[in-house]
C-alpha cells in the first residue's frame, strides 16, 4: 500500500502546478486576434491532412485542364500551368510567414522559460551554499565531532557569482573536438582512461 505524501508537500506541488498553468494561461490571454488566427493556420498547415489536400488540389487542377483539352475546350491554365505555379508560390510565401510568426512567439516563450530556469538554478545554488554553511557551523559547534578544516566545503559555502561565471565562459577555450577547433580525435585518450600528464 503506497503511502500518501504529507499535506504540506501536496499543497506545495499543487501550488507549483497552478503557477505553471497560470503562466501558460497568461501567455494565451495576451495573444492578439491576428496572432491567434496565424497560429490556427500554422497548426492546420502542420497537419498531415494539409499535405494530402495540397496534392489533391494540384492533381485536380491538372486533371481539369487536361480533360478540357481532350473535350475540345480551352484549358483554363494550360501546361506548364503558370497560374498553378503562381498560386503555389503565393501560398508558400503566406505559409512561411505564418509559421515564422508562430515560431517567433514560441522563441520568446522559450526565452522566458530559460530565464526562469536560470533564476531557479541560481536560487537553488544559493540555498545549497547556505545549507553547507549551516552544516559546517553545526559541525564546528558539536562537541563530539572533531573540528577540522575542509577546504572543499569552505569553497562550496561561497554562493556563485553569475557575472564571474559568464565572464569565465566567455574567456574559456573552445571544447576539444568542437567545430572550428584543430583538435584531432586520434589524440584523445580512450574511454575510461584519464589523459596522460604532459
């Protein structure tokens, strides 16, 4: 029989889920009518049925013109079907624009989520550093635990400075094997074996 989570934990989970749902609901409410229309069109264009409809329309267009010629009538758009080519080109331009409109909104949404993830990560790092600080203080104050200096724990007690991390990333060397580097894969050590000391 599975144990039920505590009420406090359930409330916290519910609050987190509600906050995420409210975030997406707010984004949806802020959409303009033109944006909603563009996204509906983009969703319809992305459906496999749209491809079938395009192929059916092209086949019908060609068949109507061929049948009119065979019946001795003037073709509405004789081969090589310039009107059909123009219609397809115009449709491709409009579809591309609609898809780009939707992609731009999704890119902005992804950027907001990335900023939120970064803020949460920094907050977790600060809380972790504080917990290590409290544990080290508890170890120093406990009479039955021998006091000793832990350089690694002392380093982890310091909260990360985001500005210094970004500066270090900008100044760091490109990764080995990344595009644009001159590193050769043959010089890399085998998996599981540490690189040889220079």
